């Protein structure tokens, strides 16, 4: 039996150094991997819908949790501010921007999920590629900054 590697291979680059948030990131990766497998197996958009809804709920809950954690670390993050804006580890302003980004990320995810319909070609796993891009983009663009703070508090 040939074992196919996961669509998204978990990497520490996705970790932020917070046990619960990292577990949530892993669950998001696992769910996207499940969607990819189902998509490759030819499941219809209607069959994928429960998994997509579960992904959206998991992302929404994760962002709410991450926002809560960031609000709690705001005083600690402020200690890492420097006069030069380009050298901030994670300023209060950066925390606010990250929280705002979560709303945009949910909107993007909603659009990706909403783009599938009865005419979506199951032979092209375009959906899972978009989901992977969505997850990786946010993890690398925004969450990498959290790692520095969590490692220092």
C-alpha cells in the first residue's frame, strides 16, 4: 500500500510557541488535508460542505482565541517596542492590525468556501489549493510575529 504524504505537511513554521494555539493550527491543517483527500476522491461540493463548514467554525474559534491571547499579552508586547517602527517585534499597533486581519481572513475563507457550487469540477482540487494558500499566507505573514513574543515572555 502506497502512503500518500499529507497535502499540507505540518511544520514548526506554523507554530507560534503557544500550546493551545499551535494545537488549533494543527487542527486547521488536518481539516484542510481531509478536504483535499475528499476533493481528490471526487466528492461533490454538497458532500464537502460539512467539512468546509467545520473548517470555517474552527478558524473562527481559533481567531477569537488568538485575539484573546494577544489582548492579554499587549502589555508584554509593548515592552518590545523600539523607536524605529520597522524593528517592532509586536507592538500594540501590530496586535490591533493582526486582530483586524482576522476579520479579513474570515471574509476570504467565506469567499473561498462560497465559490464552490454544483458546477465545480471535482477533478481539479482547486479548492484545497486555495485553502492551503489561505492558511499558509496567514501563518507566515502574521503569526510568525507571535512566535517572537511567546518565546520571550
